[in-house]
């Protein structure tokens, strides 16, 4: 699943992706120093959006800096469901959690607080979340 929008309308933009970088569809991205989107990490202090196209090493544009579709609407009515690295409990609702990687919420990490848990997900290891850190996009 990675991260999927469950509430709020998407808004798409097409910034350049970094060359020779793999992207998993429905994963979180941020900007690098060159202004290209890259997969977010646990250390990312800003997030840009959710990538909407998979790019593997076999893709024709893998080695190129080409536009890639991202959903960048993180308005107050936006809500997402994200996979977690363990069981999400009711006690976690209202708490801030970090990303483990571009596809997974780290239920044990609260250093940066990428997302606020607003509910339990559709599985025991997923959570409904809202972004909690600085959103940086092309606008």
C-alpha cells in the first residue's frame, strides 16, 4: 500500500525527478538541493508530496531528470493511510510519528514527527495520518 489518500482532493504537479533514482508509486518524496524530488527518508525535514508513478532501473527515463507526477495537496482536510513497521494501537492516536522510509511509518520514532496519527488504518499495521511537518512544493 505505501501511502494512499483517504480524504481531501489531490492536486498534481510535475517536478523533475532525480536521475538514476528508483521511485515506488504512492511513496513520500522531498526535494534535494538541486530542486528535484527524491524519495523521503527518516531524516527528511520537509516533505513534498506522494509520487504517482513507479520508476525502476529498467525504466526508459531512469537515468534522466524528467518530470514525475506527484500529489502535493496536504491541506488541512487531507488524510492518508500509510503502512507502519508494527502494530498501530488506539493509544497512538494523536501522537506524532516519523517516517522509517518513503513508504513506511516508524511507530517507535518521534524525533521529527512527519505525520500525526489520527486513527487506526484498515489493517493492524497501518495508520490514518495527517502531515505534521513543513510542506515544500513547487508553488
